[in-house]
C-alpha cells in the first residue's frame, strides 16, 4: 500500500470507524483503495494526499458506474466527499447526504441494465450504512 493511501486511512480513521468516505463498511473481499477525487487519473490527476479519498473496492466501482450514468449524481457525491476532506473528518451530515444521493440514484435507475443486459445496480452496492 502506498504511503499516501496509508496516511489517508490513518488520518480519517477508516479502520476504526468501519466505513469509508461513502459510508460503506468492508464487504466480502473488499480492499481499501485510493480514489482520485478532484482531478481524475485519466486527466493526469496526481496520486496525492490533497487529490484523494479512501473507498472500499465495492463503492469505488459503484462510484464509477454512477459517473458514467449520471454525471450530476457523481458531482454531488464528489462535493460531499470534498467537504469532508476539507473538514478533515467524516461528518455524519455529509454521510447522510451521500446516502440520500445514492438512494435517489437507485430510485431513478433501478430498472436500468447494462449493454450486456445485466442489472446496473448490483446487490453489494446497496449494502451500506444509512446515516
């Protein structure tokens, strides 16, 4: 694990709290991952403390699904995570807002399927804490 990831995990007490920046606890085979928050990796975003947050693999995958389907929801989620990053703590009010944004996305896109006719919103994506 890279030093930046370890520092973020430590500073935001991810292991102690038992959930990540989106309010997800670890699920089967989940690992903690670094998510480029402000400047995406594909645009040359740095792997830096300032540019990242910590997500388990399941919500990290889900976030990128949301990004491809609804840029508006993705923007709102990013704004809430950025707010917590600036505050240097995982605030329950932000986590509540994230849960509401995810619930809205799930309500709007619950019947959508992928190009291979698979469900868009997989069951593990729904297994989060509700703040």
